[in-house]
């Protein structure tokens, strides 16, 4: 069981907007640590998608955005495209001096 | 080009040992913390270990503490993971990852290798 909780799956039609939640606790997200998001396309290594709650690395589409509030965070994807079909993971730091990941969310584009 | 390349994955018997290496290039290796993250077959990402930029601080997941040891050679731009007392639960793809900060863990991981596969089986 992962320290950060994500829905196992979400889906949406092309062009739609979807959100993926990430729920933590007072020892990680709620402690003020930033949340980061990774995208893992099928058969490939993960890629940094969002860092510092809502910052996109160079080259990442502005269709991806992040937010954080209290002990939770969210990833939003607008204008869904078939190429967005992937697994998405949230990550934060914990007061136990460990790095924690969410269990991952599989996005299906219908 | 900024990249990290893992090596050393293999089939090993339960109770055995293995040493993974990760060669970094395209960035000032000594300025950044480095991480190991693993992914068991069909499962999600699991953080394994972090080492600070100068090697002075190391951190481990409870699942590997006492069995795994992370180290780095900044003169050779290389990261290592020494693994011992391996069990079936350690079977996974092991990713070498560049952290965005010096101490690790807090600011995200921005460069991932392609991974090296460790299989623990008799």
C-alpha cells in the first residue's frame, strides 16, 4: 500500500479534461513538501511531468497542470490526446526522511 | 545531452549479491543528489535510495535498509548500488535517477535512465 493514494484508473474521451488526485498526510504533502508528477508511457522509463506542485519542465505541454492544497494534490490534463495514455505517479518527500510515491493511475483515452 | 545509463542487472539466486552502476553524462554530476527507484513487474514505482551530491548523506527505504548500500564516485561521474541478501521481492527494473537538488527527495527527479533488470530466482 502506497503512502500517497491515487485512483487506480481514470478515463476520458479525446479533447476532454481529466484530473488525477493524490492524497497524502501531514507527514508529507501536508507538511509543506512539494508534489511532483511523472508520466510513464507503456514500455518506457518515467518522465518528469510537473515539479514543485505546478511547474512544467521545458518541453512539457501546457495541457498538463498541477495544483496542491492541504494534504492533497491534483494533476489536470486538458484537451486529451491518445498519446496521453500512460501511467501517472505523484511523488513527495516525507518527514521520515524518505521519498514517497503514489501507487500510480492508469489513464485510458477512450 | 544529459543522460544516465545503468548497468549490472542480472539473474541472481536468492540470498545473493549484485552491484549496479550508473554512468552519468551531460551535467555536473557532483552538484546533484542521485536516486535509485525500482519497479517490480506490473507494479508501481518504489523509491529505493538517495545519496546527496557529495555522498555525505544516504537514505534508504525500509524495505532495503541494512541490505543495500548506495555510493558515488564524483571523479568518475558514477553512481553505485550494492545489493545483498537479495530476495524474490527485489526482482524489478532499477532506475538510476538524477535529482533536481543537492540533498535529494524534495524537488523532483528530472533525468531517468532506461533501467536495468534484476531478477532474483533459483
